[in-house]
């Protein structure tokens, strides 16, 4: 399984709107096209965390391919009023907001 964790800024009062946008997005064919197995959204003291798990190790490729689809473009635009880059000076794409995993453990 391939996982990504996006870190950004969000006013916690926006969590309902953000959850609604993702609920509509996840009710489309997009999760299947991207190989998404699970999505979890968290907020903590003005920070936004978006954890997403994908089938296999092809997740990064799937994300890149999905970025040009109208549904992906639409949700990205719809999230703009609610989600701000963690560091606007360095943000160019969602990849710039992805945390780097430095430890992993899984039950066997």
C-alpha cells in the first residue's frame, strides 16, 4: 500500500464544508481511478492533514494522471477558499505539501 499525508492550513470551522466536498468527490469514479483505498481528514490547531492510502505502490503515478481530470480540477478549485498552503513561498503543487514518512510499522 502507498500512503500520502498532505499538510496544509485550515480554519477548523471549515471542516464541515471540506468534508462535504470530499464526500461528493469520493462518491464519483475518481477514487477508483486513482486507486484510493482510504481517505482520512484531520485538523489540529489550524493545521489540516489529509491521509490517503492507495493500492500498491502506483499511488504517485495515479495521482499525477488524475490531476488533469475535470473532477480533480474541480475539487482542487472548490477547496481553495478553505485550504491554504502550509508554506506559500514553496508551494507549487500538492507534492510540495506532502509529508515525508520516516518510519513505518505494520502487523504481519
